[in-house]
C-alpha cells in the first residue's frame, strides 16, 4: 500500500514562493518512491507522480489518502445518470486508478494519516535545511535538491521487508482483470521491485501510463 499526500509549507522560507510537496510513501518499507515540488496541490501533480511511479515500479496494489477533491467526489451534485444508477462517477484520478485495478482507500480523519504526516514533519526539518544550504530560491532549484535528497533519505530511513519473496517465484493473483488487460505486458514476466515488494507486486509495464494517456 502506498500513502499519498501533499505538504504546503514555506519550504524556501523568504527566498522564494511557497511550494507544495506531493509524495507517495511505501507503507511497507517507509521509503518515498516518488515526490516532487509543485506550486499547488492539484490533479496535474498527482498524475505526474503516478506516471513516474508506473514507469519505474509498476502498478501498486492500493493507495491510502485523504478525501481531497482530486481523489474522491465531495460535491453534492448528482447527474441524472448517477441518480438512476445509484452510484457516483469517480474523479479523473479515481477513474485512472480504477482502470489500473488499484484500490483507493480514503481516510476519514487527519489522525488516520499519521504515518505520512510524520514524514512531512521530518522533511520540513531535514529537507528544509538542505534547501537552505543549497540556497534554493525557485521551483526548479527546489526539485533539484529534492532529487539528491530522496535517495539518501530512503537509504538512511527506509527499512528492509520482514519477508521477501523467493527468487524466481512469480507473484500471482495480484492484478485485477482491468490492470492485466494492458497490451504488450508479457504474462510470464512477474517480478517485485527490490525494496518495495510489499507495495509493488506487479508485471513491469511501460505501457500502463501510455494506456491512460499519461504523457
């Protein structure tokens, strides 16, 4: 399972604009597979991270996050079609996850997101110091610092899995039919990503992001 969230914070202090850090946290290893600074929290940023995730790691089993409008419908308007079916249509991001066969679990309170909130607290201390030392003053400079920071953070604070799958043993029964239906994904190629096997049980697929129109 991956936790996803955003942290609005004066990352650049008085040197530049207020930025929002979007990131995914691997619940099993405490590593951060992808993260990036943006000017605001919106669907564009999450789709960008999702594209990077799919290309590098594959399709995760599930996401856990809040009830932000990017992820779940919060409006009270029901279309005629929705009223007839008795079911709300998902957001654009939710529709993409459904096509991938990924479950989205919405937290009902901020306290339920304690793990990723603690991550942001650590980043607001350690990453802010790195940004200050590098004298980062804009979005591009902040992301350059972040790209150097993440591998070191994951190496120092990530943890090994308690149990790893045996080499050569396929990880089966983990894809829904919709996720497995992407073309050009060899059915015999099943693997796990080193260090993130519990969260990323997948068939490698560079085609998944293309199938969703994530460019």
